[in-house]
C-alpha cells in the first residue's frame, strides 16, 4: 500500500548548531550505599549546575546521574548510581558542547566593475597557503598517553569475633615467620644400616606403584579413545540413514501432491 499526504511548509530555519564531543572524567572520594561524592570532573559550582541531571557511567559499566553541587572542594558534586562503586573506579561523562562560529557579513553592491573583474575575499585557508603558514595546533587538544597507577589492594583482615564463629578449615592461619632455625635442620640425621635398607625399599615400592598407576591411566585413555571412535562411526551411520529416509519421504509426498494436482 502507498500513502500520500499533502502538507504546507510554514517556515524555514537556517540556523545550524555546531557542537563538539566532550568526555569528562572524575574520581570518587567518598562512597555511600548508592551515592558518592565525585571530584575532578568540573572546576566550579556553575559548571556542575549546568550538567545537573546528566547521565554518567563508570569504567566497569555502572550507570549514574549528576545530582547536586557541593560547597567544597570546588567542582565536586553528589551523584547517584545503580550499584555501589569503588574508590578505584573512574567515572566519565559524555556530552556535547556548542561551538560559537564567528560570523562575518560583507554585502556586494555591484559585481560589474569598470574592467568587469571581481574577486571576493580570500578564505583563511587560501591566505595560509599563500603565506606558507601552518594550521595552529592547541597542545591541550592533542591526545595524550594515559598513565594509570597499579591498584594496591589492602590485605584481608577478619575480625576476631568472626574468626571464633568460623570453622577451623576457613579460619585464617596467621603464623609468624620463624627467625631461628629448628634443631632438626641444624642437626644431621644419620640412619642405621637397617633403617637405610627400609627407606630404600619403601622408595623402590613407591616408584613401582607410580609406574603401574601411570600405565593404567594410559591404558584407560587408549580404551576411551577407541570407544569414542566406535560411537562416532555409529552416529555417522545413523545420520546418513536418517537423511536417506527423510529424502524418500519427501520424494513420496511430492509425487502424491503432483498426482492430486493433475
């Protein structure tokens, strides 16, 4: 279907708003449950009031909103988030800032001069090209390498009251490092001839046991691989048989449909 609609143009608006993409970053310095105090994003209370209600986001993906400006430090504000954030999170705000374009108006009254030649004002690019000047570069507008300090996490400290209620398996084993060596490490242990024979015999038995266990594992692995190959063959035969049966079924039904159409 096609729909045709008639209309009337009431007015034309030739104004163009030129905007520039801006990405502001800040860091939290005080965190509550779902709110936090941020700094480093703005420099004054006036800037914060301009961006009240704007959407912000952390690097980890937690979304938030700018609420109200704080009195100190300058440029800090209160923001609410979907979830509790961390002090190590970086918060950024994506926004658009309007750029004021300098306007110039020079009307041409008559293009027909005595020699019938007229040339308009040259553009800035043409003037720079003629004078051999380069485009001025603002150093603050250039991209810089971001250097972030490695995060240093504090050691886990479990309160003593909580340690008492924990089972022995999960209790933190905080033993102090020994400054002095034990007497067993200082003194050399000399074995008797009978003890030496027993230790050698036990070592030989352990090595033999390890070798036998290794051979058993390898044998099991080979048997498992062989069984898997047999299962794959059966599955392949089953799939080919199912394809053939499906083909026969569709051929039979197509012949029936042709006969009924005739």
